[in-house]
C-alpha cells in the first residue's frame, strides 16, 4: 500500500500576532520562559535538579549550542534560556508507548505540526515500520539489529549505504560510527556540518591550515574590537552575550553586521545579575551595520582596499607568516564604490568608518555563523574576512583571531574524531594502525550528494545517528522523495520528528539515552566527551534515571549493529561489544588514531578538560600548502536579483532549537501564534500593495525548476529593501538541492531568489 505522507508541517489558518521587537535580551522574561518549559515538561523537582548539573564540573554538557564554558570556574547557573529548554525537552516526563503507535498511523502523524510531534515525549522502545504497513510496531533490539545487518549485507556494494550523523553525538559514539562505516567499506559519512559550517572548515583549512577557530574564551577579555557577522547570539548562542558584555566592560568595541538588528545585539540583562535585571541592562553592540543579504564579501573587500591603501597593515607579520600578499594587493588596487554600496546597502562613509575602527584596533576577533556560511560565495567571503585579520596580524596573539561559532553541541568534535566524507591519508593510516581496518580512500557522500544518490537509486539504506535529516536539509520535497526511495531508513533518536514519518520501504526507530541520563554498563557508570567551539575536550556525565529500561546508549546501538553484521559476514577483528562496555577503550583508540589526544583518559578527567593543539593560535604554525597563512584573492561576487524578485534567508525563532520547535512564538522579534511568516520591509510591502497579516505565496526558480510554498503571512519588519526572512524548516522547500556554496557544497539557505504573490482567495 502507498502511505499518504505529509513531508511539511500543516498550513496555519490564521495570521500570527506581531508587535515591535524586544529592546533587551534575557532578563526576567528569559527566567520565566525557563521555568515554564522546565516545570511543565519535567516537573519542579526534576527540572531544578537537572539544571543544577548543566555544564558543571562533573555534570553533563548542555545539548544546546557549542559555546564554551569558562576554563577555571562555573557560575551558579552555567546555562541559558535555550539550553534550559533543550534540557527540559529531553527530561520530559511524557513517554511514547505501544498504545501510541497503535492509535496513530504514520500518515496521521505526518499531518501534525512539528511542535505536536516533539511534545509527545520520549521514545522508549525500538519500533519497526514494515513495508506496506501503516503503523509502527514493537521489535526487540536483537531483531532490529538483524534487520539492519541483513539489509546492509544484501547491498551490491558498501557505497549504497549512508551513515548520517547529528552534531549532538559524543566523541565516543561518533568515532564508533565512522569506524563502523569504514569497516563496512564506505566513506559515506554526511553530517549536519555539511549544512552549516562546512564553508568555514573549507575556507579556513586553505587560509590558515586548520578548520577551526583560533581564539579561546578568555581572548574576548583582551580584544579591542569584536565583529559579529551574520550571527544572532541572543537566540542561537545566548551565553555568548555574557562574553560580549564582559568584553565591553574591558574596553572592547562590538560591531554587529547583519541584515536584521537582532535584540541580543542591542541590550542584554544578565539573569544572574540583580542590578542588570532591575536596570536597563548592558549595551552589546556599539554599532549595527544593517547590510543587505550576501553583501558581506563586498563589505570586507572594500575594508581591505582601504586598509591597504592607507598603509594600515602589519608588514612584519605578513612578511614572516603569510603568502600571497602581492597578488592580493593587486586585486585590491581599485574598487567601484557604486557597486560596493549597491551590493551592501551601506554608505561609503559607513564602510570607511569600519575600516578606521579596524585599523586602530590592536586585537580583532571576527565571529560568524550561518549568516555567512550558507551562500554561493561563502568560502570566498570567509577568506576575505581572514584576509582582514592577516592584514593586521590578528592571528596567534591574545584577543585576536577567527571565531566561527558552531551550533550543535559537538559538531566540531564529531569532525575531529572522523565524521568526514573525506578520509585523509593521515587519518586513514592512523585508523589502520589503531584498529587494523583498511579504510576506503574514495571520497564519500556529503549531505547534498547523499540526497542526490538516494534520488537516483544509487543509495538504498540510510542510517541516521540522531538529527532530523528531512527537516534540516534544503529542498524538502526532494529529500522526502530521496528517503522514500530507500529500502530501509534507520533513526537513532530520543524524540519523535518528521524524519520518522517520511521513510524508506521499511523503517526503524531506535531510542537512545539522552545527554542527561545515566549510562551504566557492566564496566560501571560511563561518561562521554565533547569538543566545544574553541577546541576544549571535556567530559559529560548524565545523572538522571533513563526514561526507559529499554534504552541503549549510542555506542551500544552501534556495537549492536556492527556485531549483527559480523554474524553475517566478516567485517573486522574489532570486539565491538568490548568497546561499548568501557568507553575508556574507545578513547584509547581515538588517542592512537588522532594526534592531540595524548593521555586522553587522564586529561579528560581533569575537571576543565584540555585544549586540542591549534597551530595558528598556539605557535603561528600553519598547516597549509605553503606552510604559511595564505591571502586568497577571488573575483568579487554577490547574488543578483531581478526587480520583481527578493533575496530570502531562512532563520530560526527564539523558541526553537535547530528543527525542534518549542512554541509558535518568537519573543525577541515580536511574533507570536504562528511560524509561516515573511519578514518584509514596509516600502516593499507598499510596492506590492500588501498589509500586515496578508497571505502570500512564495516561489523560487533555479536551473529551470520552480518550487512553491503557499500561504505565508506578511509581517512588517526592519529588514533591507529587496530582502525577506522566513523560518526554517518551513521554508526549506524553497531552497534548491543543487544550489550550494562553491567549494563546500553547503546549501544556500541564506541566498534564495523568490517571487512574492498575494494568495488568491
């Protein structure tokens, strides 16, 4: 039978309410929101007990963002509002039982909203959706592992299998996951970084020889200038506001460069500071440069032109540590100011003032997030920002460097321990020496290539270690078809999401322990490790009782799959169950495989963990083709729209964590009661004869293919003319699968050309 499945959330019947955006972030509303989510989902006692252990020494790492904790101390509440929501969500008292699966078909579930799906509670037993069936039903762990193994060994070749990873996965689970994939014979290891910071890693590896940031948290207290570019810390990394506030108190200037003037970059009331709570709070940004979407490359090109023309560069640093300056200087000799101002929407004076601010600063940090990484020219933009830092010698000195701010709590750690569709020769050699397996060398599928392979029938089994691939990826309709083309889809998850409903012919949901829960094995109480945005590896140990006695840890699930494969065909000489019983043994393998993890088991037991080596930061060593930092020169580019088109970027609301929606509200932007909203400039509204609350349809065209998304509601907003903003995952169906960043192949979720038409009655 054919399942009638909805791959997108249902349409909303009424327009949301809209009022003026908030003027200050956090404060009492954040405390009330934290209490509401915690007490309603986990209860008062459980909520207080769980939150008291978040990001504490000996506690568990927040499953929210990857912003680092202080090295030498922890505050009484080392978490933010959104982290508290993520913790409460996992610690919910609600459970999805056998009765639930009997009462709802997958078709019925797919017609529910994302918030409703998430609110049903924790998954507590493995279930299977058989071919032709309309309901999931219970299955034993042994049977589930056997189903997966049988489907895998029947494939014509290992590259028909895809092993996807979410950035929530621990170092130990991620290492085992890539070990399973490579022992099976494939480098098909797409992960969520392919959709977000892949552009950062690609650009930085080429420019400075490491795909990570080069600053520590303490550097914010030594910076003269911090540029926050294409990032909304107030919603996506709220604890960063404390670092920015403290930097301001220490004399730093903060400049926000973003199409939206976000609340978190205006003022901030620290919830643990009574004086701030009672007063007006702390100013965060000295200046907001409200740039047009995709204008950042042009902005930093113009800034660099002025820095060089004025002689405001560190010739000694460049001569000693950098290559390519002569060619780069030639590229900067002349610019067209009309073009620059047209692309950026900024005046020549604004850009000139920014250049002077940078020139006068002794130490500069540039931070960025997805507002930079999800464009066609993301790699070029990031390298232009790195050029700015190289001009001033702002690498490898206190208070200076690059700071790509990661989202998922361990997305950086997953990449470090081997979740990468590119298997380098050094990693392959290390893995062979430590485990005895011979990893494949051919490049595997990233997220986009994996979807295309499934669409073309070249990949038939999709296994997901966490995440919500359907809703996280671009081009929702294409991803839906790709998943449905598979013979088997498998999801290792804690909560219900839409990827469990849009499946292959057969599907399995395997419930796992959460970050907050006790992980007890025959070898004792286990802990895992993670790596934050600034390269600190530290421990995380859950303290809550598991939601169900049937839950397995991620390492145990991986070991179960691997052992089931081994029973059907020889794959390796690895004792998988041995590793899943004692995570010290997994960490020993990581230490033997990857440089920088020396004395892993000892050092990670130190309460603050340890920093991984970082050549540019630690000793001005650059692991590049030249052995030096590289100035990279690119032809200026930007997204070009026709007069009747808009450039759309997708954003997330304040009451949302990645694809997990907690409520239909966005407190900071003043939107409540709905998510199908289009933030649009009032002059553009007048031009289209639109009023707030009107229903509109959006259409995108790319390479001759038209994509439609109907019934969105207009919200008047302070956004540059010609630009609009929409929430994801709802707007992902407008992002073409084959529209990606040059070099990194990241979906262009921040650069989508769309047309707007009023919905016909």
